[in-house]
DNA sequence: AAAAAATGAATGAACGTTCATTTTTGAAAA
DNA sequence: TTTTCAAAAATGAACGTTCATTCATTTTTT
C-alpha cells in the first residue's frame, strides 16, 4: 500500500473528526498504520504535510468541476453541470469540504500565500466571464457575482452536512442551481 | 480598565493576526497587559476563554442586526436594513468575522454544541419566514433560501477583507443587497 | 491590617522532530 | 531455486521545546 497516500488520508480523516486543533503527528501515524518517523520520509514536517494535502484536494476539485465544462454548450448548461459536480465532489467525500474550510481560515501558511485560497474559484470565474460576454449573466461587479455563486454553494453544503437539508433528495440539486441561476442571470 | 474585556480583546486581535494555531496564553496575557496567571481569575482555562468570546460576538451580532428589524416596515425594507447592518458589523470590526469563521470550523467545543453555530442565522430565519407568509419571498425550501442569503454575505465580506472588492465604495452595498433580493424574491 | 486581586516562576504534560537501530527489499551470486 | 548482502525503508524511543496551568508570594484595595 502507498504509505504517502495513507498518511494524507489519515490527516483528512482526523481533521474532520477532531479538528485541526487536536491534530498531532502521533495520531496521524497511528491512523495510517505507520511509525511517527515514517511521516518524515515523505514530508518535511507537519506544515508541509498539511499544505500538500490542501494542494491535492484543490487539484482534484478543479479537475472534477472542469470536466463539466464544454465549450460547445450554452453557458447555462455549463453552469448547471459545474455546480452539480462541485456539490457531488464534496458530498462524495465530505472530509474534503471540512478540511478546505478549516485550512482556509487556519493559516499555517504565511499571509502572502493566502491568495491561493481563491484558486478554488477559478472554474467559476471562467464561466462567469463567458456568460457576461454573451449577455446571459447580469452585468454586475465580478465580486458580487462570485459571492452569489460561491457563497450559496458553500452554505448549502454546510447545511447538508449538518443535516439541515438533504441534497440527495430527488430534485434538490436542480432546485438549488436554478435558484442560483435566477440570482445571476439577466 | 476592565481586565476581562482586555483579555477577550487580546484573543480577538491575536486570532486575527496569527490564527488559532499560534494562539497561546502567554501571548494573550502580554497583549492584554496582564500576567499569565491573571487570565485564570476570569476564565476556567483556554477553552472557556475561547467559548466566552464566541458567545459575546454572537450576542453583539444579533443585537446589532435585529435593530434593523421593524415590524411596521415591509419585508423588503427590513431585509435591506438587516443585510446592511450585518455587513457594517463585520466591516467595523473585521476581527469579529475572522474569529467567527475560524471558530465555526475549528471546534474547541464538542460536536453536540455545534448546532449553536446556527444561532448566528436566527435573525435571517425570522425575516425569511415572514416574507414567505406575505408572498414576497419565493416559496423554496428554507435551507436554499438561507443559502442564498447567508452564503453571498459571507463570501462578499471575505472578498472585501481580502481586498478583492470594496464594500465601502458608494453604492456597493445597495448593489449587493439588491442582487440578493432578486435571488430570493418572487 | 485584613481581604482581594494580581503576579510570574515553577511544574509537568504534550508534542514535533531526530536518529541509532531494525526490518524489508531485490538483485546478484551460488 | 536458494543464499547472500548491501541499500532502502521503516521504526519508535529519546530529546528538546513549547505551553497551559498552578500557587506561593507580592501588590492593591477597602
């Protein structure tokens, strides 16, 4: 078995279960079924480990979501596809969501690197600009559009994971992405 | 000067400046201008201190936002007032926002208490239900409505604090709350 | 001068990291 | 195929540091 992957998976599991605050190297090692020292064969240290995991998730996310983008299709269809894929990504592996949320606001990294936090939004950005050019998306400032798309997505997933709503219910995702579309379309 | 308040303010400042991860009792004491031991005269320990601060901010927030609510006025006016007040609250003291965000996803508290996280949403909830009853707000599930209101607010403040947009610019808040209203109104 | 508040050095536990030692691997030799 | 053995991988006890908390002592208040 790939130990590097096992270690990363342990961090993911532990951060979700107990939070960043209670995360420590011994627990990570135990959960991964390796010795504490082994972690240092694959990562420079705790900080490096955390950052590597973050990078991995961001890449997976972008890869997944961008698969829903097809130049040939209209903006609206692309929008629906991408929203749905983004939601599916987090519902399939809720630990990813919890980790990203905690990481974003618990900077291990230095302040300069914090701009990278917006990397997650790049697919949305791309689609947004295209829609504005075609005149199907309202001509309001980018930041507001971004807030109207990313914000609700974030909150609905939080609510789902807290069992305040159920996105797996038939039609739930449609209702949601249509509501968001209504917010941003002309 | 009230030492209890000074200690709480220190935590707020430090969490925003360096994050939860680097927070420690000696720094808190130094920043507050008291001895480390003094903190324990006012709080049971670190966890108690953090939780007390969270409770304080949530109360202040709700008090502020609910001042924008007037039973005599139409739902739309109340909505605009409350959104604006909520934004003002965080812009006036950005440390509050940063703290709440970090706290919400870095549970010191045990999982059971996590439902309290939704306490912050109570004013929105109240307004939402009233609007639905009057037929001025769309009849979609509460969770989706909540996501369409709370989510964008959260994100726009994040973007503002990251200097990706400027909510203090003339008309910016209007543009924003009107966009959100468009998303939720019939 | 008694009571209350504050201090900060001391304590011990927790934790990240290191490294001397052990185990595993796999290619070459028998 | 079996044996050998050097290199690579893995181990986990030990180390040094950090940090929350305590409490004997000092300072302030009444």
